[in-house]
């Protein structure tokens, strides 16, 4: 297999920059201050794994626990996340979403869904399958 050409690298870079800009603009249109990407990831993980511990989230996101602690602090201050002590082990903490956190997480999931719909709707059914296969190969290829 040959290396990508400079033109291919430039075209991919331009496409990704445009995609990222559109994604950030969609975030900017929301009425409240947007969350940092890490904070969104924490919120979405907790939405899917209510009652998980901070270590679980840090491990999944591959970030140091100190970084995760800062993110959870920000989410608690914004009223999106709750820390609750576990009765069986008072040192342990379970993370859950507040009502506003659940609303934000659901809105984020829907925004991603709409973005994915827009991306895939521009492709034929065959191209969609090929695109998904290629992205999956890039993301999960360990070699």
C-alpha cells in the first residue's frame, strides 16, 4: 500500500476542519454555554451507565482520574451531575445525572443523530455502508 499524497492529506484536512467547524457552530447555537468535549463524554457515559464510579469513567475515556475529577466538578457545579455516596462503602461515589443533565445528554444524543443523518443522507446506500466500514477500520485498527 502506498502513502497518501499531499493532495489527499490536504483534502482530508480541509474536510475535517469544515466538519469540526460545523459541529462547533451547532454547539454555539445552543442557548447555554457549551460543555468541553471531555465533559460531554463524561455526561454521555454516565447517561448510559447510571451509578457508575469515577474510576469506571476515567478508564473508559482513558484519562487520568485527576482529569476526570475536574470534569465531574465542572458538571456538578453546572447542575448536570450528582455524586452520591454508596451506603455499602461510604468512601465510594456513584455518579448519576440530574434532571437537567439528562435533558442535556438527550439533546446531545439527538444533535449527534441529526449530524450523522445529514452526513449519511448525502451518500447512496452502498456509499453509506462503505463509509461506515472505512471509518470503523480507521477507528478500530490496532495495527
